[in-house]
């Protein structure tokens, strides 16, 4: 190659190098322009309050679960000016140790890290103010929507909780996740970054879910259940209240419980909705339903007499001797005395008078062995074997509440047939689902009411149960003055999983009550699991709390007593001045408070309150129970 060719080749190389360099620079400039264009900037996704996950409320609109603004606090290390100073100032705001905070920043191999996730709104606002002042360089905030539960432990197993992505993981939050979740927008077409720009459609929120629960009823039951748990050193307590006419579950306490605002610590069993999920042998309370089934078949009548000599005894055709012990020798007993004395022998002898298949089928019609469909996720079907798997002792044993497993929900459901003159009404925990704009209302139906007992059978059973509260009955401690209660107590053995036989120390004490006995509008059912306080008999430890709950709920629900005075007046009503929430050391619960009740608080110099909207408070920040500091800003949203 001569000198001329070398010079020409060198010029071509320089030309192409310059060309490719300019082309690359152009691509980079174009990419930079696109990335800086507002269309392609990726900002932290902020769910609008009007387009968040729908709230869960009680039957009266009291908020049980709601969305609130939270923030993930981030850090971009290259922008930090003084790590030690940042640690000293920011770590306390995030409730972290400055030393550990600094060590984490220093030892992190990544330039980007999350300092803390799901930080509450007051802290986010405070950090926002510091960032506006130019402090905390390198610190950022990813705005997210989080879930809070204003009533904390109250009905927590029913309500459930959500995960970090705000999707339901348990309870109603899980069962109705699709209805509660806001509708998602579609990906922006034609953009490389479109997947990062998905947002919730403005104004299209998740639906509002109304439960049948009444917060006040729930509070009464949980307060009494907590006393029972402590005094009897029990493993667990279930206490339920239902309107048998509608199937609405007004309260469902299950203790121990947990706080869904903090789902990291509680034991898995504490999260379990025991009344729906846990199956157990009911014991003598079940005689209400077994005797009703036997009477309805015609095999047992009101005047049918059995003899109790302290035990039931029968020898089968194969020579097997079956013995079922009773609490005492009750002598001659009818169906009424079987219920009053809770006579095991009488119930067993009564069961001998009916065919196994007839007995089984009536119990199935009462709902035993099937899920109620009340709306609780994970509900158990219980355990009722088909008759081809029964032994010679199955029928008399089931009649006294053994060799069958039930849920508390099933017991409530069966009680409606006795309360409603033979018509069974399925229970429900979900009242209605209302769209975010209020236009669509979907009433939840657990199932259709159906007749399963004759009118005379149901009324006779209520009459027997009313006598249980007499001086000779096992449930006399449940008696309420001026109001008749139809009651049945029970004490059930628990099988020891190690031996496969009944434990000599573990029992279930229970009591069911229908009130008023003549025309029930309320059913109460209490179950005490493994009491260790000295007594385990249902009549002794379960009947008194039934009376306490009945006294409180009679007054709250306005159930008329026998000798309540009739009051007459001119029709003029004097409306007292509305009280305003007391704000002292902690933030009170403002939910449901009218705007005019808040006016006195606005006059206080020591409070910082912002109010948005008209009507009643539907959202508040910080949540109830938050300690009140001098610089705390209370934000109230009204609708």
C-alpha cells in the first residue's frame, strides 16, 4: 500500500468515527429528551383518596376499615451531604436508632434503599416540610395508599387485613377483595414506559361494604368475653348475637384476638374467625335440636315418658353393651324434663324411638354438616357422618351432642328455626355492597328461609327452654328479671389428640339463649373453650355472662321488658346540645361526628385542625389513639 492509499484510508476512518460519534450523541440527546418529557417521567404512584380501596363499615356506617395516605421513605446515597447529621435528625422521626440508621446507610452496597415503608401520614407531612426547606438531601417519599382499622381489635377476625400491596389477605378484606379494590386503569398505548404509568382511574373507587355487625353490640360482647377469658383462664371464648328474624349477625366476638393494624406479631390462631372456622362437639346444648328433630318426627310427644336411673343402657343384637352416663338419676322424665335437667339418658332413650335416617335427615335440614354461607371465608361444614357409617351407639350419642362437630354459626342458624316457629333463616355477616357513587346496591343473601319444623314443635321447645331458667333448671343463673329467656346450657368433653379419647381435664362450657322466649328477636350463644378457673360446667360459668349480655343488649336494642312502664307525652321533644369530642393526650375517634360538633375544637389555640367537606367525619388523620403532640395536625374529611 502506497502513501496516497494510507492517507485516504485514514481520512475515511476519521470520517466514519466522527459520523458514528455524532449519531450516538444524537441518540443520547433524543433519549434524554424523551426521558425528561413529562409524558415519560415516572413519579411515585399516589392513589387518590376518592379512588382508593372501599371502606368496610358496620350496619350503621361506623368505619371498621379505611384507606389512608402512607409513604415509603427512600434514600439516594450519592446526594447525601452529611450521613451523621442525617442519621441524627431523620432516624428519630422514623422511630429508629441513629447509630443503626447510620450503619445501615454506610454498609449498604446499593446507592438506593428504603429507609422505612408504610410511614403514617403525620410523619410523611413532617418530612415533606423538611424537604421543602432544603433539608434531608437524598431523601425521597413514595406515596402509597395504606389500610387502617380505627376500631383496632374489634371484630378483627371478621374484618381481616391486607398485605403491603393493599390486597386482602384474610376475612372480609379477602372474601370481597374484588369489590373493595378500585378499578385499575389500562396501560397507556404506544409508550415504552406505559407499564410504569398505570394508575387508578380517577373517581372510580372500590365499593363500600356494610356488615350486619353493630359496633356497640360487638363491643359489649367482646368486653364480656374478655372478662370470661381472664376469670376462667380459658384458651378461647366465642360470644355471638344474632337477630333470628333476619339472620343478621349483630356481634361475633372471638378471643384472643389481634390488631389488624399490626399483623406481624399475633399467633395464627388469634387471627382465626373461630365461630365460622372451628368445628367442635357442642355437648348438651345440642339437645335443643336433637329433641326438636325427634319431636317433629312424631316419635316423641310432649307426654312421652322415659326413665333415667343415672345412665342409659342397652345391649345390641350382637351382644354389645352400650352405657351412657348421666349427671344424676332424674327418674321419670318427659321431653320437657330432658331439657330442664339436661338429661343424657332421657335424650339417648328418646333417640331409640326414631329411625337413624329420619334423625340424620332432619339434622341435615337444620344445617349441620353443611356451610351456612354467611359470608365468612374459610367456613367449616362441620362433621355429620352418613348413617352407613354410624355405629350402634351413634344415634344416642349424637342426641346428647357428641359424635358430631358443629360451628358456632351452624348453632345460631339452627336456633333460628326454634325462634321463628319452625322457619330456619340462614345467618349473614355481610349486609350490602354499595358502589362508590352510591348508585348500585347489592344486598347480600346467605340463602332463602325455609320451614324445617312444625310450629308446635318450635313453640314447645321454647317453652321447655324457658323452664331451664327456673330454680330447678341448669340455666337459672341466666335468668333476667321482667323478661323470659329460652335457655339451654351445655358441657362438652374435648378429645385429647395424644390419646384419641376424651380428656379428663379439658371441656367446653356453653349456653344459648333466645329472647324474649315468646317471640325471640335476639339469639345469644356463648362458648368457653378449656376453662381452667375451677369450674367447667356451662350452667355455672356460661349462664351468668348470658344474663349480663342480655341485660345490656335489652336496653341497647330496645327489647321491651314485661313490666316496663308506658310513657306518654305531648309530642314535644327537647333535643339536648350535641357533645363534642374530648381531645386531651390522644387523638379521639372522630368518625361519624357532625361538623357543628367540631366548632368548639376550632376555637382552641392548642389544637391544629383542618376540616374538608360538609356533613359528618368519614376520614381522619392521625388515627384514633395516636398521642397528641404540640405540632400534631389533625385532618378531618367530611361527607
